[in-house]
C-alpha cells in the first residue's frame, strides 16, 4: 500500500461531486471571480468546477483526501456512490427542492457528468489535483486568493467535532489571502450547524470579517446560504 493510502479505506470514502454550474450557483461566482483569482477548492471530491474553470483560463487547484487513490479506481467507487446516493434521496424526496433538478434521474445524470468530467481532467492535469487531509494543507501561507469549501464543514457537524472545524478553518485561513466561501451552513438534517456560532466567534477573534450570503442554489431543504469570510 502506498504511503498516501495508509489509514485510508476506499470503501469508507464517498466520492461524489457537484457540477461546475452547481458551484457557480451555490457560491454566486462571477466570471471575474474565476479569471482574476487563484482559487483552492477544498474538498473538491468529484466536482467538475476545477476542470471547467481552468479550461476557461482560471487557476484552480483541487484538494481532497480521496486523491490518494487513482482516478480510475475512484471513478468506479464514485459510480457506486451515485447509485446509492440517488436511492437514498429517492426515499426522502420531500427533504429536497425539485427546482434545480426535475427528478432523481436528472440528479443522477448531473452527478455522473461531474464525476466523468473531473476524472478526465485529473487524468489530463494531475498536478491540479492534490491529496491532502484537512486540517493540514501542503501550501505556503497566503497561497490562494479565494478558497471554496462545499459539503464538508458544517454539513457533517455530527461526525466532525468543533475542534476539527476550528483547526480546518484556521488552516484554510492560513493558505488564503483574501476570501473563503463555505456552503452550506446546515447539517445533514437541514438544521443550522451547531458549530456555526463558535466558528463565527473564532473568525472574529482572528480579525477576519463574515457575511452570510444567500445562494442561488438550493437542493437540500434550507441548504441555501454560504458563509463569506474575508480579510477586512
Ligand atoms: C460530499 S463531498 C463534497 C465534494 C464537493 N465539494 C462538492 O460539493 O461536490 C465531501 C468530500 O470531502 C472529502 N473529505 C472528507 N474529509 C476530508 C478531510 N479531512 N480532508 C480533505 N478532504 C476530506 C471526501 O473525500 C469527499 O470527497
């Protein structure tokens, strides 16, 4: 087993990602945001934001613990995870808003497209996809203008405790020059994360500023806000 994979079990990784278009809507990103900033997507998962933004002329780096595994083996796992994930959504359809996706088939097609596009891009541009495990990132201080972080912090508040959230956020702040956006602010039960208030206190203590922004994307009920954290 390679050094990267030590302690990591592919079966325990859920390899799913959103499309470029979902990220644009989720984080209200403009073309200027993409073209004028060095961006970190952490964790990127099987999201196709990096692929498309870089094709447009952007400068995006994707980081995920899953990148310890080869693209093709992750794609096989990702296809299994999409099938399982869509079956779970089917059971609790009322917990989701069916405006962005018409139905579960459309959801599945978006997830497959993101997985295929991100896998192809990683094969073509491997240096854009780095393995790292929060709360530690292999970057110098202030390496990125903007960091995007979706569907890990706050979302998994039951599994990831406050100490993890604090350490992860401090690390994201260390590597970010200007601005961090975190989506969403609710947990898997669609309740506001129990870690949100202490994290806001930590940000204030670090003398960064925050703004809760309404996203133009909502699929999981109430998952329609992101936290903008920026240097004054
Ligand atoms: C639900 S996916 C979200 C992917 C993408 N941000 C999106 O919104 O589509 C969560 C990702 O977090 C990654 N992950 C979990 N814990 C991590 C950690 N401590 N450090 C880095 N990545 C982690 C997983 O491997 C998975 O790919």
